[in-house]
C-alpha cells in the first residue's frame, strides 16, 4: 500500500512557510503607476486616459500609439530648456511614450505582454542609436527620458508573476535548478516545485515576482515563463490509499482542498532565502506509484484568461 499523504501534511506546511505568502501578489494599474512614481523623483507627465475603455481588446501597437499621439505637439517641445534641436524630439516622444505605456501593460492580453516588453526594448535601442548618430552628448532632458523609459520597462517586467507551466506530454520529474534564487538581490519572491516532484501537464511548476531570475527565464524542460497577474499554487489531493486523485490550481493566497499537499515551495519571501525542505523520495508527490495506473486530472480554480 502507498503511504498516505496525511503523515506528510504538517511537515510540508511547516517547511514551505505557506502561511507567510501574501493573500494577493498582483498589481493593479493604479499600483503600477504609484510604484513608478515612488521610485522616481521626476515622474513622467501623464496623458489623460479617460478615453481608454478597459473592456476593449488592446494590443501593444494600439497602446503605444495612444502615447505616441504626443508627437502631434512635438514642435512645441523645441526651444524648451535642453531641447534646442528638433532632432531630439522624436526620441524624447518615444522615450516618454514607452515609459507611460509600460505602466498600462497589465491591460494587454497575457499572450501580448511578452511581445510588448521585447518590442519596447527594441524600440528604445533603436532611438538610442539614432541619438548616438545625431549628438556627441545628449541633452539633459533626453538623458532623463531615456533613463525613465529603461526603468519603466524593468518595473513592468517585475510587476508580473512570471510563471512556468509544464506543457507535457506526460508527467515531468522536476529538475534541480541551480542558482535559484539569483544572488543579485533579495527583492521579490521566488517559488518552485521541489526537485523530483512529479508535475502534471498544464500546471505551474515555478514562478517569480518583483525580481529577475535569469536561470528560470531560460525556461524549464523547454517551457518558457508567462507573465501572469497573480502567483499560483498547485495542490495535490490523495485518497485513503495514497493514490493521487486530482491536482487543483489556485491563487497562492487561497487555501487548498482539505488534506491536499502544496507542491510549489517558496524559496525567497519577504527578503529571506528559505531552505529547501528535506523530504525523501517517499514523499507522495515524488512517488510515481501514486500516479498509477493513470495520472489524476488537473483542475483550475484560479482564473485562466489565456
């Protein structure tokens, strides 16, 4: 008989420190904007957004275009302190448009966000190259606008819960990912499945929020990260014989089903690096026999809008 999961429940809950995970790890549009202004002494001037319908499907191109409309008044910028050359205006407009568009990236479809971040970086590099050809030394306002745009891209990227989902086919034996969490900082949060955990197709296996994770960003077993609005937890439920009967995907702040075991373990939380729980191969989520003769269903209780 397979060992019941009940004997492991208290150990897992204690070592995973799940009670320390905030109930909400998502950032609203207002939160993104406030976070930007708190981190910059010269916030980028805002353009009114009353005409933006949040129910309208939006693409990166249309979002950026809303802010690039500032180009219609570009001639008014020439002659302002530090802007004495019309060649600076297109780059200045682009930098400010990128900075403001990044604050509204959460309004894009999840499938559009990664593309938007990549394209913003490409556009920033292109305008920087134009300036290097035109100026020996950038005017002060241009330098500040460029810094603002770079910071906005970084802040936008860090505002999402970057989540890797196992795509299958079949169960994945979770590998041991070296250099996670990254040593560059203790900001944000990181959570991954323990090595040797058996992950099922369609469920998250790792996520990070509020920081950069270069190793995880490379992907796991060919699966790349998706920028979600909230962090997730996987709960595996077992019957009295120890066989897995279902996996439930819920927001990380939500309680799991009675008796279910959490599979994603925090590694960095509130500035503290947490030790990996030392659980043997007999821990049910690592035991292939619990998935026999067929793997259990994976059910999403969390919203899945992609």
